[in-house]
C-alpha cells in the first residue's frame, strides 16, 4: 500500500469515528442480554430483544458464538445445557428449549427480529472470544459481520468484544463499523489510536481510572459502562454523563435518569 493511499484510509477512519462519536446520546440505556429481568424472560432470547425494542430503549446487547457446524447462535455462556457450543452441532443444541419455549436463536433470526418495527434500538453485538483458538474467534467475527451486512443491519449494529484483535479484524473489513472494547486494560487514547470508537468497561474500571472519563470525552471516544444494576452506581454514571449505560435493570435505570433530570 502506498503512502498516499494509507493516509486517505487513515483520514476516512478518523472522520468516520469522529462522526459516530458525536452522534451518540447521553446516558442512553442498553439492555444487557435484552430486557429480560422484570418479566422473567430468558436472557438473550428473541422475546427479551423484542421487549427492549417495544420499550424503545436506545440499545439491546446480545452475545454470539459459532457452533461446530458453523452456525452463529445467541447465548451468553460458552456452554448451553452443559454442551460446549463450539464443539456441538446446532441440531443438537436446539433439542433443548429456552425457558419460554423458544429454541436457541441463530444470529440471522435474532437480527431479522431486531430490524422488525425497530426505529431506535441499537443492536449491540458482543462477539465472544473462542475457547478453542484465536483464529477461530477471528473467523467467527468475520462471519458475524457478513451476516449482519447481508441483512442490511450494519448501520444499526455496534460490535463489542473482550478480544482486541477481533475488533481490529472487523475494522480491517469495515471502515464504518462501530466498535467498543470491553476488557478495561487500555486507555481511551490507545483505543482511539487503533480506530476503535469506544470503551465499554465495567463501571469499577472507571472508578479506578476516573481520568479516563475526561480523556474519552477529550478524544471523542464513546463511553459505555457495564453492568450497572445498583442505584448508587447508576447515579454515579449518570452524573458523569456517559454515552451509554448497560444494565440488567433498564426500567429502574430509566426512572433514575428521569429523577436526575
């Protein structure tokens, strides 16, 4: 790649990331694994996603794994019904229903539902690092992006991961993708240098490094905190004006935000 072309790509990434950063909201609620808790729905179920959309929440988070036969499925843990997802075929996984009778959803089904009658809820897609190999995790990331692009949902999707290399891999194939890092071991300045849009850290990381809040705002890096379920922690994050707040208690958080206003 010649120097001129490299500079053009770098400029495009900088403009894209700055645009995405300035368009985010303040204290926007992200339902962690969907809006499941209040109505006792299964986490990461299509029903929990639909409820988050019906509540008109700004975001709904979910988790992606790839099965042994290359199906992309939605589940938080590496195991489903004591079966390691990455070493099990999809047909064997769906023999076991979720608590509400749903089958384990595929990414395709989940995103298709996420697009239906949805005008405001961002789909926050966590790509789980593979427990088998780094290479497998990167391939899962690429297949996830391909599926979301095929469904034309990429403009309504944000990708998050604990694996920094997964996010960098996505950036290589999609200059416009919205990316947030989860691990909590890099400063906003470092993340910005790698063309990653945001830091999505456990709230305790920000309490340990309050200077990162100021730094993120200075460098126009998106601020997100997880998983904020207690009122005292909610109030602290709200007062510091994060862009997004990820929670298992979206209804409670909405009340706290209204009371603060």
